[in-house]
């Protein structure tokens, strides 16, 4: 039982390049989330998907797009990477019922130069 | 206004002693949930404990307990009998109303001294 998996673990991009971060969960959870973690700021929600076929913006959605491909997979796309998007990205999932405990993936460390 | 405030950027505790990590929250919802997560240096986020706003008793999970003071809007994490492996960053988080997403505080770096 792998839980939440993310690929890649590390990535270096040049400004303007695009890439997609992949996330998959095998817990049959309805809800999935993308967060970014910057030093000293905790985790901030980028986008989330309450159920298959729906997506909603979080606190910091600018510069990102998401796709809920199916119940298992939720991808995050950077269309034109900027240095301000250098961060650690976490994917999480939850069942959707109380207590909405979220299970996190191992994170992707992204550097944009 | 910050929804979750963790005022202790860093804390030190001697091994085997208890430590309290502070968390205050701000919400106008009557129904909400409070969470604590641990992030060791390896980077993963580990769920520790949950407290619902309507729960009458403080939550406990092994050596972790949550000191929930609703009137003061505080949800402090108490770790008893600290171990070296408890050294990590600790995050307080809140879910408001029927929302599923969490809002995180900025974290407290705990160091357990031998």
C-alpha cells in the first residue's frame, strides 16, 4: 500500500519552461490537494479537488493549472515557470468525511533558475 | 488576519521532559477541526492528532495530547516524555466548516536535547 506518491522527487527548470507534477493515491480517497511549502510560511493550498471531475482554487493558484485525471490521479502543471515558484510541492488526499485527515506524499523539490 | 498562529519559531526540550507547542486560531465558523502534523528533516508530513470543535474531551494519541481551550481559541500540542526522534518541525492546521482544505500555521521547530 503506497499511499500518496509523487513524481518527480526533484526538478530544476529554467525560467519559462513548463512541467507537470504527478500525484497518485491508492486509498480510494475522494479529495486531493496540492500545497506549496516555502521557508517560514508553512504550507499554502494551491488547488484542490473535492471529488473526481471537480477542481477549485486555493490560496495561491496563480501560475498553476490542475487536472483531476481520475479518482486516483491529480496533476499540477506549471505552464511558464518563474523563480517565485521555487518551492517544495506536496500532494495530499483525504476521504472527505470527518475528520478530513489528509495524507501527504513525500514532496517534490522544484528549483526554477 | 492570520487564521493559524504559531508564535514559537523554535523550541528546545530535554529528553524525557514534556513540551507544549502553542497554536491559536481564528475562525467565525462554529464547526471546525484542528490538526497537528509533524515534519521531520526527511520532509514528509505525518499526521499526529485531531480535535473537532464539538469534541468535549481533549484528544490524545499516545504521547501526544491536544490542550483545546475553545474560549481562548487555542489548540496547543503537548508531547510527553520527549524522545530524540521527536526533533522535527510541527505544524498546526485548521479546517473550517464544511471545507475540506486545511490552513496551516508557519510551524515550530522542536529540538530534543540528549
